[in-house]
C-alpha cells in the first residue's frame, strides 16, 4: 500500500518573470508528490537592472504572496534575488526553509572546473560579486572571469534561442573567453534556454546551469511518491508568457494558471 504522507510538502518558487520556470522544471524532475506554487513577477521583470532596495522590496512581496499557500520551503529561483535578498528574507521569515540558486552552483563549479571559469549573469548579480567571491573562497586556485550579459534575457523572452541572431549575441559576449575558460556558469534563470546554442559555439566548455545543482541538493527532501501538483501565478500577461510555459517541461499536473495584479 502506498505510504501517504500526513502533510503534503508545499514548495514556493519565485522569480522575476518567466525564466524561473527553468528552475521549476528541474525541481519537478527530481520530485514526487509535492505541491509547487510558482510566482513569476512578469509585471516587474527584469530585476537584474534595478537597485538593491527595489530587488529586496520585490522579493519580500513575492515571498509574502507565496506564504498565503502555507509553503514549507521557499526557493529563490531568480539569481538576482538570490544575490541581493537571501539574507533579508532569512531574517524576515526565520520559520521558513529558504534555498537559493547560488550556493549549490558554486559547489559544483568548484569541483568540476579545471583551471578557469566564466560567470555570466544580470548586471546586479555580477556587480554583487557573489558568485566570484564564493567560488574563489571554495577554490582559490581557479581563475575566474565574470561579465553581465543583459541582452540575453530579452532574447530568450522573445523566443530567440537559436539561429543567427542568438549566435551573434552569444559571440559578442563570449568569444573573448573561447580559449580562456574551460567552464561556463549560467548565473541567470533565462540562460539554460540558450545552453544548446552555447554548446554549438563552444563545444569544448563544460556548462553549469545553476538550476541543476539546486535541484540535486533538494532532491532528498522532495520525494513522497505520486504526482506533483503545480500552480502557476504571474503578475502580468506578457507577450511570450504562454509560449514560455509551453516550452518548459514540467513533471506533474498543472492545476492552474492565474495571471493578474496579485501582489
Ligand atoms: N531572473 C533573473 C535572474 O536570474 C533574470 C531576469 C531579470 O533580470 O529579472 O537573475
């Protein structure tokens, strides 16, 4: 007989918009019998170009919204919010288990990179130096480069993840690292959708998508047997919302999608 858990685990995931669906996708792949509540703040994306105060304010509002569902675990899917708001959220909501995308990604990169690493992210994430500092602290022998790649977010939002334009923009940012690095860390929720194109241009690089190490870290906490249930919430109906939701594979039953002035 199936061992039914007394309490179904509820996991809240938030991102500045649609990109965090890549994180939700990885989380659902390693889970069973979990209820997921995803909030994409599509009305206010991007967070990556905003001030620290604004990123923290938005992150607090997203968390308060998800707390209405009595979540047990909060996942900050957004790298920018992970970099800027984790400490504040932990202080404000001490009863909540909070996970962010940066720590697990740094641990994996530190063990798989050979000599030099390139980190890409939003301007706010890169400016925080959080990936660079943590990586250097874990593995001081690594040479680490980083750069903001802000054009990649609208590119993905427009569905341009392959072909001439995507290749040109990727080359514009990454070509100078062609022989310089052996591992690339994708420090932004949107970039995994460009992973295949990056592989085509730089087949000799190892690529770490920050969502996967996080999913592996959480896996032991997320298995109860049975179907996952997924509810999606967005703060605005943006042009590519439906397309992105279709493009990302989610393991489980999508029980509902709500779009509106939620916060
Ligand atoms: N979700 C953001 C991140 O991972 C990317 C988009 C944005 O700037 O809000 O950093």
